[in-house]
């Protein structure tokens, strides 16, 4: 599954897109008062390639969704698709993450 990430679209008051590296699913990372809980109910989505992610991002552009992005592969793909900038990336227990509202 090299290069693939997991993407799940949540529909509520606002569309939320959860994106993560598959190997992080089900894990919890704690760093002081901060934590990443990679709950499969939230992050367990469809496997996508960089091309598929790019198409999804483009199709949702005008819907102004929020994004939760966790993991090196996911962050790299979102950087390549101009969804995030390097300045917006944080780390918890060494795991890169970003949020876009």
C-alpha cells in the first residue's frame, strides 16, 4: 500500500475530511497535554493515492471543508496538493499533523 493514505469524509454541519497514514490507525499518541487519538471511526476511510486525493480536494474546493491530517505520507501529499503549508504543521510525539478550517 505504498503511497496510499486513508481518507474519510464526514458530513455534519460542516464537511470534515479526515486524512491519515494507514499504519497510524487505532493508535494513540500523547505529548504532555496534547494527544492524537487515531480512532478508526473517525480516520478509518477509503485508501487513496496522491492523484485521487488531489481530485477529491479539487472537487470539494467550493464546499470549504475542514481537514484533519495526520502522518508523514498524508502531510506530504497535502503539501503537494497545496492544501497546507509547512508553517501549519505541528508534531505530537514526533507524528506530524495539521488542521485546515
